[in-house]
């Protein structure tokens, strides 16, 4: 399991999604990525982006203003 | 056996692009979506900065459309490249600072580059002749095909029967008979087609999907360019134009005043970049100062800040001023009466 992280705090949607997409393009199927965000919209958008593009959301945590989304990269 | 064909659909999140993609999908073509983020996109989440709007469903409509269609969606950041489209539109602006025709040419051009890189065969858009006054006219649709370089690889499934056959139609990749001949501003054919496909709850943005079509937003952008003496912007500038009450008391500075808790919280993210002030003796908004404000300007801004605090009827309000270098000082001011703020200070 890899420990890839992306800091998307202070970005408004869809920027956290775009940065997640760019990061995922550099990863291999099966890798995991942890995304840190602050826009509540990311709670909906990153999982939606994962669903349509074949990636798996492992968990979503929210602590105060900070949201952490962990995903696993799917096959092409 | 024929080669399976692949198309990319420009997905705005509205009904037309949803239908255009569906019409082609129904013909057995592999479709993926592409959505461009310019920074000016009317986004549910941008509205949701305002706390009062949080009851609205928070969703990205382009992603919602992709889910309805079961297609992949590629969201592309074009913020930097798009500046030239906004600042120097070859075909000019629409009613406001909306460069719709240049915008469409640019996006189709980007889609053409994308299909070349990814090995796709053609491009789909949801354009309908006569639907929009600038970019979707019978005489401008060929301009988009030509200037984008997409030429005959650009198919408009909703109005294809009113246009010359494109290569996907001529080569038999798609059946022209199963495309449509929509025309004009009426939405009835699209709504009927949506019903036939079983689509409900689709987005119908009244002012299109771009802030540049908004009169007040365009006025604020024009003011920004005038105040700076040049036509340029950064992403933070155009985001801040979407938030707060903007007041320009003097040519050298303007104030961005949070209108409620959600906006104040959003503006707090800019505290280190801008001089800002807020009332300390009474509850009140966070106010950013954009421009080069001297002591006399800050005193005037403090009086206006006091006017928008709950101390507006008090004899005196304490205002704390913070500068980007980390320094701060306090001012004791009399709130400016609302009637004393000229209407033309409001942007």
C-alpha cells in the first residue's frame, strides 16, 4: 500500500476534483491516495468522480472544517 | 466487422449536453465526457459559500450528468489558457463580458487536441441552432467547426438534421436518421426527449453556466480592470468577485464585505493577502480592502465597515485594521449613515 497524499485545502470545487484526477493519473491501479480538503462540496464530488471513473472510496472523515477522503485507484 | 467508434462529449452539466451524449450512446458509440473549468463556471458550491444557500443540493452537475449516462468524465483546468479568451476575444463580447463564440471555439479546439491524444474519433456538443444569441446561430456554428480545427469531426446530435452531414454521419459511424433537428429557443423538444429517456431532475440554469453572462458580475470585472489600469486577472480575483458586497469609495481601493457567516468564513481565507478590518465593539462582517489604501482611506473604510456592523446606530464603533505584514491597529469611528453611501459606490 502506498502513502500518497494530496493537499486540496482552501480550494473550491471543482479544483479538489481536478487535482485528485491529476494525481490519480500518476498512480498505478491499486495505489491509495489520501486527499485533504476544506470545501464541503468535495464530500459529494470526489466520490462522484470516483464512481464514474472506476475508483473506490475507502473512507471519508470529517473533523471540524477538514475533510479527509481516502481512495483506491481502479483499473484503466 | 466494423471498428467500434469513440466520441468525446462536451459536458456542461446542462440538459442539452446530457441529451446529445445520450443520443450518440444509444447508437452503440463509446462516449466519454469532458468538462472544462474556466474559473467563471457557475458552480453549486460557489453559491454554497453563502450559508443561506446550503439547503440547495450540493452537486457538480457535470458529474451528475456523467453518472446518469454511466460515462467517464474528465474535468480539465483551463484557467490560465482561458484568460486570453476573456481578455482578447476575436469575435467580441455578448451582452456582458461573455466571449461566447471564442469560448466555444476554444473548448472545441481543446476537445480536438484531446481526441487526437486519446485516439477518439469525433466530438459531440449539445449545441442547437438558435438556442443562444451569439454562439449558437446558423452562421456561427460553422465558425466553431472551422476555427477550432475540428471541422467535420464535430457532430451536434440535437440539430444535426439542420446541418450538412459530418464525417461520422457520412462514414456511417452514426445513423443520421436517428439524430435530431431541433432549432430555436424553445426547450420543449429537449424536455420531451429527456422524458423519453427517463431523465428527471436535470439542471436548467437560467443564465447559462458562466458568470460572465451575468450583468453585475461583468460590471465588477470591468471595474477591476479599470482600477488596475490593465485587463488582467488571477483566479483569486475572479473568485472574490462572486462573494460579498463590493463597494468602491475611491478609485484606489475597494471593499469586499461579507454578507453573512458563510461569506465571512470564505473571506477569512484571504486575510493574509489583503488588508482587512472588522468591528471589535460590535458583531459585524469581515471586510477585505483591495487596492492601495492610505490612512485616510482606511478611516473612510472603517466608517463604512461600522455601518455594516450591528453597531450601525451606535455613536462610536471600534474597528481593528490588520495589514498583510501582520501589523494591526484600532480605529474608533462613527458609523457612516446608509444614506450617505452613494449608490454608485456599490459595484
